[in-house]
C-alpha cells in the first residue's frame, strides 16, 4: 500500500522549470583539505612523503558552475603522502589538487581576505599538506590543513551599467552587442549579472556588464544590494543610465525625477565605496523617443555636466558628500540604432583617453624611478 501511494505521489510531482534554475554563480563555499603526511620507517630512519596541497588557479573561460560540476560535494581533498618502507625509504609526495577558477575570484575565510585572483594564471594555496613522518616528529605523519573557504566572484569588464530597474539597461546591451538578455516592461527583469562584448569594425572589443537594477538602500544590501555593487568595483568605466521621466519603484515609494535619480545613484555608490566615484563616468538619458521627453530633459540638462549646481534641487536625503564627474552626456532611445552607434563611439573614446593618461602616468613614474637609481651619489661629508 505504501509503495502504491509513493508511486502515485511521484507521478504528480512537476519537474522544476529550467528558467527557474540559477545558472550564474558569483559566490561558492567549498571545503578544502590537504593530504595527510605519510608515516616514517623508524627501523631505517625513513621519512614519509609530504601530503598534497590544494591550489586555486585563475583561468579565463571558467566559471564557478564549472567548479560545482567538477566537485559536486563542494569538497576538494588532496592526496596523502606515501609511507616510508624498506622498498622506498623516502615516501613520495601526495598528489596536489589544482582547482581552476574564473578570473576575478576573491578567496575568503572566517578571518577575511586570503587572496585575490584577478589575473590569468594567478595561484593561491588553499590548504597545505601535512609534513611526512621523520625523526623530528616520532616518524608520524601530520594532518593536512582543513578549512572552509568562500569563493567570491567580482566580474571584470570595461564598462559597468548602473541604473534603477526598468531604465533600459538590458535593451541597451542587446543593441550594442550580440547578447540576448531578457527584456520586459516590468522591473527586475535582469536578476543575474552577465557580460556582453561590443565589437567594432576594426576588431576592437570592449566588454560591458549588464547588472541587476539598483534600488535606494542597495548599499545596505536591500534588493540585489551587494550582489550587484561588488561587480562595479572592477570596471573601468561607469555607464549611468536613467529614464528621462525618472523612476518610482512602487506606490509606496517617492517618485524621483531624472535629476534626482542621478543623485540617488550617486548616493548609493558613495555609501557602498567612495572610490567608485573616482572612475570615469558617462551618463545616458534613455527613452527620448517618448512623448514629452524633450520638454522633460530641458528642465535639467544644464545640471548634468555640473551636478554641484543642481544640488539646490536635490532632496536633503539624496545629497552626496562626493559627486560623480560626468565625462559625457548622451540622450538616446535604446531602440534607435544611429544613437546606439554614438554610444559605442563615445564609450570607446573615453576609455582610450583614460588609457593614454594611465600610460603617461606610468611612464613618468618609471622615468622618475630610473633617474633616482642613476643619480650619482658622492661620499658623505662627516
């Protein structure tokens, strides 16, 4: 009877729909364990082999989902060291376990940051192996290091899109690249970050991160909160996108006009990390194809390049201590391809100018250091 009941209930279970499964992982907890050292051989003074170690290696094209596929139990264990014997006095070292992780990973434990793997090929020792048995430890092999670590991914992209929900971020990404993000007329259609590539006729490529929409209070982890803001840290250019008619999350929330929306985004970035405001920034005023958009933008466009002048129109709760420096203001309709081409050229120009400035700064620093090294230093007069 129980068997029949279980069979009937099993037939009623609906399979989980694929689109509800989260395919993007930006945080993963794994347990790592170094190998146990091999025991020594007291009779002949033999030493056991060192236990294997666990390493994390940054590699392009990998994802945290690949790590889960390789280690479904989220547990990585290195090989044990070989025990000493009369056949082999010195035991072999245990097999190391190298785990390939995506570039941009931060390795954290209970005490904080251990390593930052932000370049291809960077390596981090996650768990060391135990020492082999020898005369110094009574010929008994030691246990390997055992701990639980968090792999926290911060996307690395040239451009990071910053905006409130339904501002047109995904529509813009689809227009400038070959990506196909979900687009709908309701907020929070983007719930997982993704990176798209802008391609130019001369084969230049610029990466752009389509990120979930912010809401007021994101710095305190409301909404997508830190899951969004952490991905902005490793972008080279902030692309602020706002609706020309402003934004209102719901009837319970206050309506913000276009200018107030910019200050609100500025405030959230400042409260999360002030250094984000030092990044170059371009402002996109979207949905200019709608009726009344011209009249709306004329009210505030004089303040876009100089946000300091518009503080008199800003509500007190939105006034930031530090303001964004906007390098370019681009009014567009994300559905108009001619205007999209203007966006592509503008962001490329800003990135190229900033790259030249960085190269000049680096070369001047190198020249100064060389001069200091080559300066002739005479004897000191005592």
